[in-house]
């Protein structure tokens, strides 16, 4: 069913003459042990930014990568449709705030940003010989690394990631109540 829907989306975009919105995926190994990268990104970003001061170093690069991935998934991930309307704009504002704060090109493709932040995470974690950050997305890579090491306050990012997590948990709870209500043999809740 998903493949058919994706095919229809491709056909509609071709007919309309418009380009499909860019998407992104998390690098292999970034979601070790998790079966749902999207859910992992929601919980991981909310945890990282919800502890007061923004994360720093390798954790900051990882958290920013998760927000970038979530923002890129807005047009593609069906679960976003059930979220409250303010969530999408808040997440896009968080991505803009992060890109500005970390000296990332505002119009860089999301996958390039995700991959570059994965490289920044590896470099900040001291993982040996790490290729340079892609210049098209990171025009001042040393500035990006310095800002990841000591990030400024990120109020829009903190607020948006908390909002996304609350909405996901609210929807989880609604689904749980529906399944309990419909699955009860004796009609008890």
C-alpha cells in the first residue's frame, strides 16, 4: 500500500512539473537497537534539548541531526498528519534556528546536512580519521564544530522538540485507549 501511495505521489509530482520535497534518512548505525528511526528521532531530540542547556559536542551534533531528519520527514511521514497543526511550523523554525546557530547553509539539502552532522559527531567524539564536512552545507566547518562544542541557547528547538514528543505520546495514548476500548471482551475499560 505504501509503495502504491509513493508511486502515486511521484506521478502527481511529475504531472505537476514540481520537484518532490527533499527527504533524509539517518546514517547506518545511528539508530542502533531501534526499529523505528522516526520515533527514535522524536524521543532522542526531545531528551537532548529538554534538559536545560543545549547538548554540547558530539551529543549536540547527534541531536541537531535528529531535528534535521524530523524536519525533512514532514512531507513524507504519514504520522505527522495526526499531529496538531502548530507542530510542523515549530519544527521548521527549530531547524532554521539550528542551521543559523551552527553556521549551516539555510538552503542545503537535508540529507547533506544529516550526513555532515554525522561527520561532525564522529569528529567531536574523536573517532579517528573523519572526512571533512561537505562545504556546500557547511561553508565554515570550523565554526560549526566550535558552535557544536559550545552551542548558544536554542529556545525554538527546545520548545519544538518538546512539542513533538508530547504530540507523539498523546497519539500513542489515544491509540492505546482505542485498542483497549475496542478489544475488551466484556466491554470493561
